[in-house]
């Protein structure tokens, strides 16, 4: 089971989980369309779409870096057109781009509310809408949203209503689109990490100590995504996958390789939305 020769369109692929998924696919010899807003080095966040593309090609894949704000429909349309022109089609869409702002209702500026909904929910819908005509022509088409299971326990909603709504919008896309395109054979699934993942976002949210001691490496999401994306699309749709459960199904139970140096399983921070 391989992604060799497949073309992946990934939103938010310049760093973190998006880049990790891209590099795992590149190891198979996949083509990866790297989309994101970062074209110049950021003072606080590592990587650009161009450094990501270089890393993908070094890992064994082919890369196309396209500057794209997932909130802007003309840019999304242009990125999809460029992907098809370069690689001839799209086999996989990974909706990874996301915005997060963990505040209560009174402390959430409406511009932050708008940003999260425009990037998370609207961006996922928009990218999927424009990739679908090409996915429908692919032999094993997959859409994978980095989104949580729909857990209506108020503990996951009350502290940050705006953020939860925006992420659950991505999850609702999975629930609805999986059924909408089931007959056409397009798989639409969600993947979510059991624990916090070692990304720059974690440093901004929880601090460097949490990142170093209480997270797993992004490679666990990349390996789980690979396991999902290589499944037959007609037999694998409408699922809300958790990374370590996917790997367990694939026979991987020793997860120590995904721990940063010095981290221990007992200290890992559980991710949101998982009771």
C-alpha cells in the first residue's frame, strides 16, 4: 500500500502536521501540492511553503509550492488549477489549515471568531468543493480533515464556544460529505490526535515545557494519515479516526518512537474533544 505517483493537495502544509503528512507521502514518491500563506520567514513560526517543498523533494517526492489563503476563493481555485496543470489531477485532499483562539464568549473578539470560521469551516468546505471535480476522476480518492469527533459534552464547548464551533464545522463536513459522495467512491474521513502534538502552535498555547515533555511528534499523525489514505476509498468513509487507534489496527502498538527526547507516555497531555 503506497502513495507512489499520487497527488496530494494539502492546506497549511508549510509546517507541523501538514508538513509531516506531506513528508510521509513523499517517502512513497508522491506528488505534493504545498499550500499556505507563509512565503517569507515568520518571526515566531518555522518554515515557508518553499522550505516545505524543498524538504518534500529531498524526501523523495515531487512538490509544487502555491501561495494560498484558504479564505480567498480565487486563490483556492488558482491553486487547484495549478495542481492539475502540474500533476494531471488530484487524488487526495488533506484539510489541515486551522486557526485557534481558546477564549470564552466575552473574551473572543469577533474578528477572531470570523478568522476561525473562515479558515476552519469555510476553508475546508471551499477547498473540498474545488478539489472534488478532480477527486471524482481519481481511482482511489480521499478527503482527510484534521478534525475531531463530534463530542457534544459541554466541557468541550463551554470554555471556547467559537473555536469548538469552527472545528466541529470541519467535522460536520466529514459527516455530511461522506454520505453525499459515498456512491461516487470518494472517501471523506477525519483524523485527530489522542494527545497534544509537537508543533509551534503548542508552544504558543501551552509553552515550551509542555511541547518538550507532554506531546507526541507530528510523525504519529503522518503515519496514521498514510494508513488511512492507502485504504480503498469505497470501503473507508465517514470515520472519525484517532491516530493511535489507526496505528493499532495496522499492528503498531509501540509508540515510543513518537515521543520527543525526555518525554514519557504517563506525562502526555490529552488533546481536546476526547473524554
